[in-house]
């Protein structure tokens, strides 16, 4: 099984990696969005970007 491949890092933090997962006879492409140690799998890159944006907003709210 291959390691996740780094594909994107927003300027204000976080990372997105592409990861190929084997499931039976098929392979699935998933994206991992991470921000401050919180990571989650997503079916497309747009969902991973939205996940990071939401985590950043929650972080801002908790600081105030």
C-alpha cells in the first residue's frame, strides 16, 4: 500500500494529501484534510478544503 501523497497546503495552514485505498478488487482515491492534528478522509479535494476552512473558523471562534 502506498503512502499518502502531499498535494496542497493552504497559505494559512493545513495540508491535503491524496491517498489510494484498496477495497476488494477496486481502488478508491481519497483525500485527507488535516489541520492542527485533526485529519479526516474525503471523497474529493473540495470537501477536504472545506473541512480545513471549517476547522480554522472553529479555532478562531474558540480564541475569542
